[in-house]
C-alpha cells in the first residue's frame, strides 16, 4: 500500500487502454520490446494515477534573460471633438441626409414610417408577418464617419509598446533520478515497477510539452538525457527500458549531482527533482537549499535499514514522499485479458504480411504474448480456472508458432566465440585424459598434480566422515 495521503483515484487518460495502444503512446509495439520490458509498460500504465498524485509543479519558463519584445496594441478612439474633411467641427450630430432601412428588432417599431401602421388596422396578419420578417421600414439619419483628415484607412489606431512577454518555450518538468543499482534487480520485481514509474512520469511530461530530464545512477550518476521532441522522448524511453542494473546505490552522490544541475543554466534550471529508488543507501547531509525533492520508494526495507533513519531522512528532505510496498507489485504488474487479446491481434495482423526478414520480430511478439498469458494466470492464482478465451489464444499461438520460419541466429561476439572454443577444448582434454598442461611442462608432471589433488580430496572426505561418526 502507499503511504497517506492516498492517490487520487480519478480516471486517468491511460485508463482503459490495452497494452498495444499504450505502447503506441511511446511509438513502440510488441516487436520492439522483450518480456521484461513488457512488464515495465504494464507497471507504467498502472502507476499513472500515482504519478498524477505527485505535487510536482509544471510551469512555463520565460525566455533566457527575459528579453524585451515590441508588440502592437489597439488604442481606443478619442471621444473628444474631431475635425473632418468636409464637416465643421462638432460632435456626432445627425446630418440632413437620410437613408431608409429595415427594423432589426421590435424595439425599433416606434421609429417606423407612420403610414405602415395603417396595415395593422387593415390586415393585422400581414403587419405582424412583416414584423417577424423584419420588413418594416424606418428612417436612418446619417452620421459623419470617423475618418480624420490625415487618415488613409479605416483600421484602428495602433501604438507600439515595449513589453516583457513569455516565449513559446517548453514547460519545465521535474528532473528524474532513477536508481539502477544491483539492489533494483528483478529478484522481487521492484525493477520493472521502478521503471514503470519512470515511464509514466516521462509520458505525462511529454504530453504536457514539458522539458524532460533523465539521469540514472548506481555507483555514480550516469549521463544526463534531456529533450522535448518526439525523437528525444523516444530515445529517453529506450534508455529507461534498456539500461541494466548493477553496482552499489549512491543516493547521496546522485542527489548532489542533481542539485548542481538544477542550479546552473541549462535544460534543468529550476527543475524539481524526482527520485525513484529502493532507499538502500547511506545518506549524510541534505544538499537541497530551496530546491524541491519528490521521492518514490519502491519495495520493503528491512528492519535494520529502517533503524538507520533512511526513510525518515528522505521523508524530511522531500516535499512529496510516496512508497510502493512489495505487496502491491503483483497488482501493478498484472495484465488484463484485453492486453492478451490485443497483443494476439497485433501478432496475427503482422504475421499475414510478414516476410522471412520479419521472423525475428514475430518470434519476439510470440514470446511477449506468452509472457502476458503467463502473467495473467499468475495474477489470478494457481487454483483459478483459465478463462476459455485465454485457452483459445494459447492454442492458436502454438499453431501459428509452428508455421513461422525459425528466427535467424544472432551473431555471437568474437570474445564469446573465443571463450566458447576454449571451454570446448578444455572439456575435450579432460574427458580424453590429456589435460592441458601449462606451457613448458610435460604431461607426466601435470598428471601427477592431478593425482595429488584427488588424493587430498579423498583424505578430506574421509576425515569429515570420521568426525561425523564420533560419539
């Protein structure tokens, strides 16, 4: 469960989207991700409501050094006396010229020509029909046009003023710090949940035309990725799902680097910092001096970790603090039957027009559909019956997989080939009794060493057995 306050359960923009349509928001499909990454996007969709609950401001940034800009504004026409070309100086009094026009509303009936009232006495229906159709005539006295002598057009007056205006720049978004250390590995599935939170946060920022800033960290802070365009957003997303976990957790160093970034001029200027981590790290001093930190802790800390005050410290440093416990992971990572059905439909649609070059892509999609089906059954429980529609998809999937051409073998790196050849040679020499002797030594000496090691091992086993039998 999450710490209080509870997240806002109002419907989000991503709610109701199946996995295929949700992946399309990132310009991806099932042929471009692996099963582990599929779980990340499942978690991202479920985490959208929790990201919306974070109190992270998103405000428009002004131009650099707020440069002044000239703009035009319309000025009101003066009410004072105005001189005209052919008229004496005076107010807007009626002239001797008169036009005839039709009424525009019943309020103007008092101004119609008197002879038209005779029609009401003779034929009331015809009179009121003319009223309804606005056909009754009335006089309209002309007024002098407001056209000064030195004016050559009828456009309103303008004046240029100097004003400081906001540029059409992207909105600032929070600076995202993602923990990719070894403790975020998939042993309890906290890794996909953390990546899902990051993806949901980045998607929300991109949809709001915000500046995206992403920096992963482990032993040290990795390179910063920033951008606002569609291509930059896609590159950041690929980095989030592709980067591997490893190394120690250095939250203190990552926070200090983030503070340096948001204080200096650049894409991160004045951004809030969002930290996604499991919190297993050592903290010393608070680096924030006016900047805002928002923390999302993923997973359960052990009692000895909590006693060191890590959670209390991060909560004190953070403007917003949330936790996702391990007990929520299964719910967050659970797909729906609609996800499996949509994935299978996409697979079938692409398989119809596939060529031999698409074999690897189609096999990847099959693996992802299998993964979704397995995750759905795991979320339902071992004793829960398998839905009939899922059984039909699995049978159809097995039949289609047999008809696909085998995927092309991926090329093995040169160092992997060398290691593989060395391992085969070693196994061959051991099984044949001709072990690889060190350079410059005879095979007889090498066999003697092997015999000595085997004798020591037998003596050790015998000693252990004797100690075990002692009363």
